C-alpha cells in the first residue's frame, strides 16, 4: 500500500500534468503500469480466496470482432465515401464534404489534425459524424495545410482558420449554421461566432477550451511540459488510451494505431501545432459571443480536463455545460446522452 500512497501524493501534487498531454507518458507508463501490477496481484489473491470458498465459475470468452470490423491502414487511407469538394480561401483550396440531410446544418471544425479520407473510416470520427448526420446535414473540412486541403508553409493563424470556415460555408451554400468545434477546433468556432454573429445559429464545443496553456490568470490550463509531451509521444502509440480509449485493440491493434498517427502527421508538424496551441487564447472574445452554446465534456477526459470545459462554459454568456460520463476525448458516439442533448440543442435552434 506504500506504492498507492506515493501515487496518491504524486497525483495530488501534479494534477494538471496528469490532466494534460504529459499524461500520455507519465500516466500510461507509470501509473497504469504500477496500478495494473497491484490490481493483478490483488486479483490473484482474491481469486485464490474465492476458489477455497466456492467452485470456479467459467466465463464465456468475448466474441471476436468480424473481419469487416478490423481496422487496417489500407482501410483508413481509402477514399471517403462522401464526395470531396473544394472551397477557395486566400488562394488555397480547402477540402470539404457533406453527409446527411438538412436543415439543420452543422459545420464541423476538426481537432488538431484532420484528413477527410481517414476520418470517414477511423471509428471515433466516423461514428461521431454518423451520429450527428442522423438529424442534420454535416459539413466537414480539412484545415489548410492538412489532409486533402492545399499545403501551406507554416501553421495557419487563427484568423486564417476563420477564413476557411467562411469559405467552406459559402461553397456549401450556407448562409448560417451551427458550428461544431472538436477539441482544438473550438477556438476557431468561437472566433468565427465573435466576428460573424449573423452566420452562427449556435455553438457545440466538444472536449474544447478557450486557452490551453497554464498562465498566471489561467492556472487550470496545461503546463508547457504537458503540451510538449504530446510531441515526444507522437507516433509511439501511447496516445491512443488518452485520445481514443474506446477503440478496442482487437478492432485496431497498436501497430495500426501507430501507423495511423504517422500517416496523418509527423512530429515536426505536431511540434508546430503545439506551439500554435500555446499561443491560442480566445478568452477575451467569450463575452462578445452571444449565440446559444452547448459545451460538452467527458468527465474523465485525460487530454483536456473537464475543469477547462467548465471554465469555457462559464465565460460564454448563453452557454449550457453538459458533463457526460466516460474517459473519451472527442468521440460523441460513446455517449447516448451526449448525442441526444446535441440533437435537442441543434433542432431547438
């Protein structure tokens, strides 16, 4: 039990570290391994005691996934089933596609990395898109410099990302829409809603925050070391249990997941994006965003702690905060409650 006491003291002193990207390395390699070892020992002891008191109960094995359910890199890189279209933004082509029927219309701003082909097949992104497209027309796009959109020499600014949303909405023929921001995509949605209030019916922000970096006036943010930890871990496969814990390993093995990360971005790209995230802070814009907003956050999100979602909701004048059970980061399909509340919110607008 001395081990658990040491872990508890360490967690208490390092809450924000565990909550952020560095949890990828520290939490998975130390805490999970250590606690896992202890749990296995306790289980063996408990099993031994139970065997003395009662006969062994045979458990039925979990059914193997069908071959069609197994995810391969070849499947992930296959073309999207939704035709890709292009909008022009500042002389660049921004790729987007449409699924479902509307109105209502939802423009989905992706997280840190986007690729329309991969997101159409990757379970977390695919299933979340399906859940929303059941009741709305969903317009998804790749940010400039990513996925099927034109490359650019540097990480786009927040203002340029706002231009991309506007270009996609124009190309899709949308005068106004609900903006659905996932994780890092939340900031560009907030900025767009602030600058173009007449075009935004409402905001849905999932696993997002107004500021990432811990600052003197934002102590609940992530330490710089935590964000840098994501760069170090990228491509190693250790991120999956932080970002996509619901994807079973018999559906997508660790080798495939590592290949997935390397397929969508290299470490240099992630390093540039992390530096962009450190500078991002849209808190001053929040009071000027008057549209209705629904902030959804998994209570056990290890990537963006729920406290940051609460702070985001607290800064928006017309926001509702919904905490849903689970440890996922941005896979809304894992929560029937979350899907239903988003449905009610969007249809209510």
